[in-house]
């Protein structure tokens, strides 16, 4: 691993590179890489937008850029080692040993904001270890913001309605899916006595955990108005698939439904009870944040949520989020607000049109920094409708990397510097990507 004691200006000062088992880039290149669409087409590389496209759409916008460093992480997916690599890559910490807690904040990190934009759960090897690692960063005094991801809320919603057979709720345990089962194995291993299982029989467990056939007729009526019709059709189909996948995954991991049910009851206490070990996560969750003229969120926006942002700002959507967390997690997950942590801008999602773009501009928001859509060559910058998008889910967890055929270990971070420069750093691009906002936004204001 190369030393990085005296980095070039556009490469962070990595402190503890010997404890980061991935390649850390020590050179930089402009981002976007191609100045024109013609050059991009000649190279047959359409990963990022061309610089001329950004300028044509955004040069007249009065972008505001805060004079504070921000580190943006997302989609760590239960991989504490990927979290360590990402932290080291940011330059916000000084790592001095192999353990999860053998680090301290660097000089830069002490005055920076660490944003974790969702999806701490699922896919990776250890949910609980990652959560404890994130809590250590908070306990060290870092300014940490945690935004809600679809995997996070899917897990918390499933636990909140465990055993509830009402039409809106009967499928929510199954909806957590096979990717959540490793969490229950972790909880069994750490919190349950050997051999502990539910006293309920197999039939009673299935009645409590799985929706009945009648549910497939009742749910569309219960969800009417809360979901686009195409998404409702897909939801019904996906639940049938998950009802098969989930028991198969339990069997693969050597877990009976009785053990899973006991572990899920324990998880509900750990995550939802006011005294639960991991209740801090729910208490820290917010839906969105703002960084100057950028919206920070897990996935994106729709026309309805953009209108709320125009009327009452990020505080308005966060107040909406807090109310639904308390009162109706079903509406939170499936309703229009859920677009902000679930949308992939498909025709089954709540729409985002020119009307939504106008609302975002009215709110002074000209870009979005988000995760959710896993990509394979590090972060990318694109235009979506009239908004600049930094897409940051760089496929860092080990199981996503295996699925996508990516070599080696993963890690990634976006660094927003106080001088109007954003850096994209990942395991899957050989250089630090350097986005100079002054080249795109001539009216840039540093505040």
C-alpha cells in the first residue's frame, strides 16, 4: 500500500492506509472526464454526463456551497470492513490499529460533517458489527447525520408490525425478504439461549408471519391511494416470490421459523424499544438533509415531495417523516414520501417531472447527492431532468461485489471540500474524481 503522507491537493491525506485493504488512489483526474458529448461518444464511455451538458443546463444557477467539509457515505450494507475502508479513504480519521475502534478523528474530521445516506442493513456479513462501528463514530464526537434508506426502513417496518395480520400489515415481515435473515441469525447467536425457539407450531407461525391467500384480495383495497397502480401490481407479485424465497433462505442458514420468530421479537426490542441497544438508530434517522444547494437523500424525489421542499424546505419533509414514523410506518414506506428512499425513477414510482424540477429550483436546490442505485465504476455525475445528480452507491459491500463480479474489496466516499470541489473516491476507479463546481456554476457562492 503506497504511503500518502504528503498528498497532492486533490487527494485526501490517508491516515492509516496500512489498515485499508484496498487500493487508495494517489492521482486525480477532472470529473466529468469528457468535455463534450462528441468526445464521450468517441470513447464510447457514457458513464458520466459530459461537461458541456452540465454547463448548458446549470451555468445560470446560483449554486450555494458551504464552507465546511462533508464526507458522504451510503449503501454500506452490513459490511463493517467496507465502512473502515471508506472512512480511511475520506481522510476524516486516523486509523492506528486493526480493530473497529482503533482510530481517532483527524484534524479535518473534527470539523467536518459525516453523512451516512442509508442502507446500513442487509446483504453484507454483519449488520450488528456495522451498527456498532457507526455508533463508535458518534461516540467519538463526530458530527454524524444518518439518512433513512429503503433497507433500513423495510427492516424497522417489518419489526414494528411483526405478527399483525391486518391487510395493510400482514405481508411486512415477508417483505423484509431473504436478505434480512442473516440479521436474525446474528441475533440468535448473540442474544438467544442455545436451542431457544418459539413455542408456536409450524402452522401457527406461518399464520402469524405470512399473509393468507385472502390477503391478496384485501391488500389492494387497503393500499388504494397510497401506491401507484403499477407498483401495487408489482408488490403483489413480489410478495408471492418472497413467500418462497424467505423459507428457503432460512433453511440454507439452518434456521427454523420458530428461531427466526424469536429472533425477530428480540430484534424488535433491540431496535424499537426506548431502552433497546440499537434504538439510537431510529432516534438518529432523518429523511433528508441539505448541503447548500444540494439535497442529500438516499434515493431521490417526486413531484409531491419536491413541492413540500419548495413550501417548507427540508424541515418540512423531515417533519412529515417523523410524524409517519410515530403514526403510520405503512404510509411512510409505501406512500409518496417513500419516494425519497425508494425511487429509481421508473414508471412504477411516483413521478418526477418538469413540475418537480421547478419546485426544486424554487427551493434553491439544483442538485441531489444520493445512493440507492448501485453502480460499478465508482461514483458518477449525471443530469436527471433539470437536476445535477451525484450517484454514490459504489457497490462497496462484499456480497454485492460478488454478485456484480467486481474484484477485490470495496470502499467509497464523496468528499465535499470548502473550496467548491467535490471528490469521488472508490475502490473501482484508479483516480480521485475531481468535480470543480466553479467550472459548472459561474455564479457559485461559498458560504
